[in-house]
C-alpha cells in the first residue's frame, strides 16, 4: 500500500520527533496598546519582532517612527534585531527574556530616556550605548553583571540606576561622575566596600546597599544631604560612622541582620604609639608655644603634624595620628532607637564623649524629631 506524500512532517510517527508548534502569522501578535505611540508585545513567546511592525501600516494608523514606548517583556528573545527601525523610542522594556547581550544598534536610539532590561542574562553592555546621552533611567537588576559597565559612566543625565541582583563585587571610584543620580540601587551583589567618592553624589535621595558583604561604609555618606532612604540590611556592619548624623532628611534607615544589631562591639585595644607619634602629639598639643614651626622643621614633618586628628571626647585636648582607639558610642536616633556609631579616641583611658557633629536630642520632643527619622529598621 502506497502512502501519500506530504510537506508536513508526521507528528504521530514514533520514528519522527514532534515539532514544536510555533505561530508564524504576524497577525497572531496584535499590539497590546491602542495608543498610536506605543507598541506592546508582551508575553507572546516571541523570538523576534514581527516584520509587520517594522513598516508603516496606514490601515492601522501604525508607523514605527511614531513609537515612543516599546514593550517586549516576557518573551523568548535571545537577541533583539531591528531596533534601528524605532528611531524615536524613548522608553524600551526588554525585561524577562533570555538576552545575554544588547545589540550595538541600540546606540542609534538617541531619544531613549528609559531602558528596562531586568531579569535577563546580561554580562556586559555594548559600547554603542555611549551614544545614549539622553538616558535618565536605567534598570539592569537580575542579570549576570560582574562589574559596573564603564559605558554607564558616560550617561551623565542618569537619575535612576538599578544594578541589584547581579554579581558586582566593586563600585568604581568614578561613580561620582553621575552627579544627577537621585536613586542608586546596588542591593543583592557582592560588594565588600563602597568608595568615599559616593559622597559626591549630592543629589541622591535613595541609596540601596542591602544584601552585600559590607563591613564598613564611608563617612562621606554624611555628605548626602538629600538622602531620605538608606538600605543597609543583610551586611556585616558592626558600626556606623558618626557622620551619618548629618543626614537630616533621612526618613528610613534599614539595619536589620547586621552584627551591629545582634552584638555591639567595644574595642578598646591600642597598639603602642611610635616614638614619632608620641613626639608629634606633644608638639601638636603645644603648637602655639612654638613660633614659626614651618621655618625650623622639614616640610614632611610639618605636613605630618598638620594631619593630626582631634579626640572626640570634648573633655580631652589630645590628638592622634595613626595609633587610635576604636570605640562604639550609642546615639539616640529619633527618640525611639539607639544605634551604635564609631568613634576614635586618643587613649583607652579617655572616656568617650558626644559625637563630633552637632546633634540635639535632650531638648527635642518625639513629635519634633519624628519627621527627621521615621523608621530605623533593626529587626
């Protein structure tokens, strides 16, 4: 018995693999938006942008040059082709795909202000993105980045930068070039330290450093005078710098799951000061009795003397250079909580005084302080 030939493979035969059903008709992927400036292709299992959306469709009042918002989320993109068609797009969302990289042609989208590429497989960003000088909001959480892509630091108009849930182990010191940032999120990475230059981001309102392995944070965080939210939970912090008291706009400070919450450290060990330091302390404390010191001493010694740090105890006139005592001071942080702040003393015998920043607690009622710090999350 002869069998009829067919161009369609038999899926019933045990000898042939079943071919996966795949929709190829462009009409099966309708635009999920009724707005003429939006193209929403959400959750269609797409591997590429349907061809009909690359050309004008007069009968549908569709023109790719009019598209301002392009949503390709929850599909099966491994690569994205044809972005150059959407020249005027200002918001692009490619989240929840399988992208290991973004195409170089994304640099042609010079009107792009918001790029959302969360939950992909990105390991780097293309150099072409340095052309995106209008970028203001960049969301890259949930990828495989091991470092902050250098191209990000060329986007000087950035206001929002989300890099959470990656494998980043360091924050570049030149992060300070992003002077317009108001939101910076590094949560869920592998950061061991934060550069002091972060204090130059003086427009920051929200800083997320949670779920890392930080043991200290720089005192320059106290320079972020617009900061309202500081997330530090799930780290290895034992103390906070006293400069954090300068954050008068801070409303929420999250500290839970840090050693400073469970066991507060009082380290009063002091290595013996060197002869140079002992001499320097004596000269520095009696500096006003030695006229024209810079004329009788070498410049390196004068510089050393000028590097002296004052003991935080207001009853002590002493100074220190390298040999100091680390001490933890508990400070009232809004009338409800006491948090530990790091202080440095010149001697173990020198009892700690108040922090060396202006901060009033005794004369302020709870109602007066509450707007300054609304929540300190310790547990």
